C-alpha cells in the first residue's frame, strides 16, 4: 500500500496494518469507492494483498475472476 492508499484508509479510520487486517476488504472497498474519486479495483487488490502479506499483482493475477464475481454479486444485491 502506497501513501495515497494509506491516506484513504486513514480517512476511514484505519491507521495500522493490524486494523486493516481486521476489516472485510470487500465491504471497505464498497464503502470507500463512492467517496473516493478515481479509486480503481487496484485499491481492493492492494488491500487484499496487504491483508495476505503478498504483492497486489499476485492477487490480481491469481484471484481476479473470483474478486470480480464477488463484486458483481455485491453490486447486484445493492441495486
């Protein structure tokens, strides 16, 4: 997670990796996306990667379809 991502997380009240690991990444993304202009799915990949101790590109490469399907299900239920 870079400085811009941490700034977004701090506005959400998340100030440490332990706090980040304690939240549902998908719920956090759904809450912050409408409030953060230009936020892309890469932010979600970064959050998941930080929670799992891996690189965001690994999350993107290995779990992209799973993540997109889960987001699609979330957006479908909220409509």
